[in-house]
C-alpha cells in the first residue's frame, strides 16, 4: 500500500557541523523507510546540502549499513543517480516477547525478515537464564556471531499485573538482559513495537499520524504523531482496553464496562470456556470451531466500534491500523463485524487513507515489530530513550557506535 501523503519526507536536517548525529539519523531514516532512494531525493526531502548528504552516506556505506543498488534516471535531464538501500544483512536484530507463561524469541534481518524463531515456557526464577539460552540457540542455528547483532527488542506483558507494575518489571528486566547478553536492548509495549514496524516497513511508511490497535489478552494501542510514538507519563501509554464503552455496571465492582471485558482475547477465552489456551492455540481452535466464536464477535463489535470512534474523535489521525495475536481469517471476520463504522470527524474533509487498515501477515507482526525496535531507536534521538546501552562506546561494534 503506497499513500500520496509525504509528511514524513519533509523533515528537515541541519547543515551545522554540531548536528552530525541528527543528520546521520535523518539520512538513514530516509534510506530505511523510502529506499531505494537517491541522494538527490534525500536532499529534496531533508533540505540538507549535497556535501552533508555525501558525508553521511559515505559513513553509512563504509559501515556496510547501506548499499548502492544501481542507477536510476532522474527525469529527462541530468545524469543517472545511484540508488541507496539498507543492507539488510549488515547486522541482525533479536526480538524477545515475554508473555505470562512463555518466551518468544526470534532473529531477524534489519528489514524484518525472520531467520529463526523459538518459543519455550519459563519459570519466573529462570527467566534470564532461559532468555540467554534462546539467544545462544538462535545464534548457533543461524550461524551468526554475537558481533553481528545490532541489538534486541523486548516486550514484557503480564495481564494479571497492573500496567504500572508490568512496566516496572519490564524496565528491570531490560537492564538485566542488556548486561547478560552484552547488547543494546530497546523496550516498548507490543503495540508500540508493531507501530514502529509499520512506520519503517509496513502500512505507515508515508504517514505522519496513526493509531495502532493490538488485540491480545488485553487491548493495547500506540498513538503515533509526527512519526513519533507518544510514550506518555513515565513511558506508559496505550491502555486502550481500559476505555469505558458501555453504561452497564459490574455487579461486583460497580464499574462501567471496559473494552477488555468485551473485545479482548481474555474475554473470548472466557466466553468459549477455554481459559488455558494460548493465543496460537486459540486461533487453531477458531479454524476448527468457528461457530463457537459467533457470540463473541457479536458481543465485541459494538464496544470496539465505540472505542475506534473515540480515538477518531479525539485524535483524528490519518488512519487506525488493526492487528493483534490473531490470524488473517479472524481479523477479516472482526473487521466485517465492525462495519459500518460510526460516523465521526474522520469522515469529513479529504481523505487519502481509509479509516481502518488491516495489518498484513498479522500472525507474525508482534515479534517482527519487537525485533525492529533496535533499528527504530537509532533513527531519532527521541527514540533512544527506549534503548539501554550497558557498556561504553569502546565495547560496541562499529555499526552500533555509528548509529547509537
């Protein structure tokens, strides 16, 4: 999907020598997101001088992080331009997704192609040891050295914990994992990680604002504005499932009905009396027993429509991207149930993007997004707050030193 809006590529760099790091990230972001792209196009998009771009590109080429693909004729006049693209095998990234009972880990190329993936159960007292085991196993299976790894992404979710408690445990785990693996570790929620992937390689490459909604045990969201993920106070944001969506109150707590009560996968498992199924098992169960899910789809549709209408009314972003720990058939069915959407401010004015976008390859988006986080952190200095670097610059690889 390619959109007409070019808000992202209008970002401007600085030709001042003091802003070398800013310019390097900006040029790299152009190549990652819009490549193959020429130096002339980068100059047009960033307003950097030809010499500044030449210097930045030479550094990226020297590090083998960027490659030249060939030439492209720029219009009817002038000489052909060399096209630049990220070298997806210049380094690799890992993704660690830690759920309530298991760890998913995968190793990926820089553009999100999966090399290998493993899942294993864990006990809380063995979590770090098992993460190290997965790391070493993936490296051996992929025949890669530790020095070829750019970094790892981390997402930790424990649905029985409060959001603040889960976040605090995530931060502690990030520090321990960085020390144990001797790698830069970038941490985000799963929804934010998916949003990062969509910006770099997915449906939002040329969007400046959108909301990513992730349907899982609970429903998370990530709000992107001006191509930055809004992190919120203390880094916490996106608890979309806590939105009140019905006037009915709970008999026990007297609280209004939340979105999680109706449209989360936890609510689905309760309704079909399969509370112990993993999300992957749940999707297999859906393929063989689709009739048992009909009542949930009917129950979930209107609360989700109300929640999406709330997001549109408050944010009026360019689009909402819907994904989750579900498969394509499940997502197609759910989106069908959501239509027609509730009229909102989003329907007025000129639109270049549909109101709701389906995530392609939805089964793999979570871990793929998490593995994108180390590269995403490098493309904007504000993203660096999601990254923990355990050691000094002298301990980093040349590529890590260049972009971090």
